[in-house]
């Protein structure tokens, strides 16, 4: 068995059958830890972790985090939550319950075990930001009653709970504000921009740009994101975050479309569709804190990451 320099830990990953979670399971198994993956398969799939099921140190539990969970672990990565606007708006009440009840249950579990717990929070806590690039002290600009609120406010409340358990119960917490992350095992139909554009380009369909395509995002490749999450979990106890984890290179959505078309070798046309309500105009992380506290910064360029992601979606289409 491959072992890292640290002792084997028992690690719970909620949402472990999802896009980010499955990569995290794989990486931590590779470091020699025991992994308990808990997922209700709302947006994740068994296929994402099929290659891990026979591993002697991997265990899969079908579980919904809105219900209590009694297991014995040393660390918890709380990733369970639908993440794409289409998925989280499909059943908005359930989305808020997953973030809030899920956080309470996982914090209760961590409290009983005195386990360290990391929350997958999001750049969405900044809403449609008036500060650019976004820094952690910024309180955000979120519409509390709009269609994105179930996710944004659910995640904000989860952050509140994490910091109240930290202050009230002296829990060891870590809060990661994850910015747009992409790579293999993204759900092809989840409506996120990277998966949409690649699937459209590969299938010769028009590329759907919402609004004028001049809104910006910054795209972090999955390997860089997983590296950051593990560094955050392993950081000294006094470092709680919140910390921005993302790639600070900013692109317009139109530029992303042009990159994808070039790499796929497609001349599909661009079509413009209405901009969804409350769609943030610009988003880019200031990662000064992550650099200083975690000695981390992304290393994978958009072109290199897109090539890997395109190869994955191409193989999925061929297998279908
Ligand atoms: P994903 O949808 O692929 O993964 C989420 C996983 O959580 C899925 O496997 C899903 O089945 C599971 N899940 C949902 N509700 C659950 C419940 N009630 N109980 C148990 N499991 C449940 O999305 P992802 O992109 O891998 O996101 C993982 C986490 O990272 C989420 O918390 C998301 O909010 C956060 N995040 C992701 C991004 C990104 O760009 N991918 C950005 C910011 C934050
Ligand atoms: N909880 C859990 N697993 C545990 C311990 C607690 O799922 O091992 C849940 C429990 O159902 C409770 C929640 O976590 O609703 C919060 O627990 P806490 O001890 O903080 O609060 P209390 O039980 O006092 O409401
Ligand atoms: N978008 C787009 N075409 C698509 C899907 C998304 O132009 O087919 C835009 C969307 O309006 C947003 C950006 O791309 O401005 C990122 O969308 P995504 O859903 O990936 O994530 P968000 O950052 O909005 O949560």
C-alpha cells in the first residue's frame, strides 16, 4: 500500500460520489487513508467512484446528510450539496435543507468525535460582487429572495454554523470558498458553462452564450482544487479560513467559448440567450490568503485543463 508521510486517518467525505468529491476520495485513498464516502446520489453517480469500490480502504454509504449520521472518523470533508444552478434550483427547499441541516448534522458528528471538519463553501457567498477581485473580508452582495438564494443563503448559513460551533464548542473547522472548478467527471447535463460548451462543441451544436458573454469567471482545474482542499485540512488548527480557493486568471464567457471551439476544432456557431436572473457580472478570487497560509496556487492553465476535460467528455460520448 502506498503511504504518505502521515499516519492513516479515517476520513468521511460527504458528497463523495460527486465531481469534486470523487477526485478527493481518489487522492486521499492514494495517500493511504481510510475513506468513507457518504452520498445520496442526488447529482453524483456510482460511476464516478466505480474504480474505487474494490479498494480495501474505501467504503460507500448511501446517506442523505439532512439525516443524522453516526460513524467514527477523524476528519470530515462536507461537500454534499448540488452545485450547478440547474441542479440546485430544481428542488430549492431541499438545497437549503442540505446546506443547513447537513451542516448541523456534520457539525454535531464532528463535535461528538472531536473531529476536524471542512466545509465546501462557495464564491456564491459574495453574490453579484461589488468588490473585485473578491477578498475574504468582503461580506457579499446576495439577493436573499431570488432563484439563487437557496444555494447562496444556504451556504452562508452553513458558514455561520461552522463559526458558531468553532466559537461555542471549540471545534476545529476549515471553511473553503471554492470558485468555479472544472474537469473530468463534471456532470454533462448539469448546465454549467464548461460542460455545456464542451458538449455542444463536440456534438456540433450551437454554443449558448447567456447575455452578452462579457460576464467573467475564473476557472480552476480539479487537480489544483483538490490539492488546495487537502492543504487546508492539514493546515494548523488556528487557521480556520474562510479562504478563497480558485484560479485568479479571469476570462469572459465569450473568451471561454473561443478557447473551447479552438481546442475541439469546431466551427459551431455562437447563439445568444437571455442572461439568467441574478447572474453575477464578474467573479475572480483574490488568493493572497491561500498563497500565504497554504503555500498554494493553481498550476494548471486553462488550455491544459480544458484539454483533459475535452478528452473525458469525448470518451463519455464514444462509450455512450
Ligand atoms: P456535485 O453535484 O458533482 O457533487 C455534490 C455531491 O453531493 C453529489 O454527489 C450529490 O449526490 C451529493 N449530495 C447532494 N445532496 C446530498 C445530500 N442531501 N446528502 C448526501 N449527498 C448529497 O458538485 P461538485 O461540483 O462536486 O460540488 C461539491 C461541493 O463543492 C458542493 O458543496 C458545492 O457547493 C461546492 N462547490 C463547487 C464548485 C464547483 O465549481 N464545482 C464551486 C463552489 C462550491
Ligand atoms: N448528530 C449526528 N451524529 C452524531 C452526533 C450528532 O448526526 O454523531 C446530529 C444530531 O442529530 C443533532 C445534530 O447533529 O441533530 C447537532 O448535534 P449537536 O450535538 O450539536 O446538537 P444537539 O444534539 O444538542 O441538538
Ligand atoms: N453560461 C453561459 N452559457 C451556458 C452556461 C452558462 O453563457 O451554456 C454562463 C452563465 O450565465 C454564467 C457563467 O456562464 O454567467 C457561469 O455559469 P455556471 O452555471 O457554470 O456557474 P456560475 O458561476 O454562474 O455558478
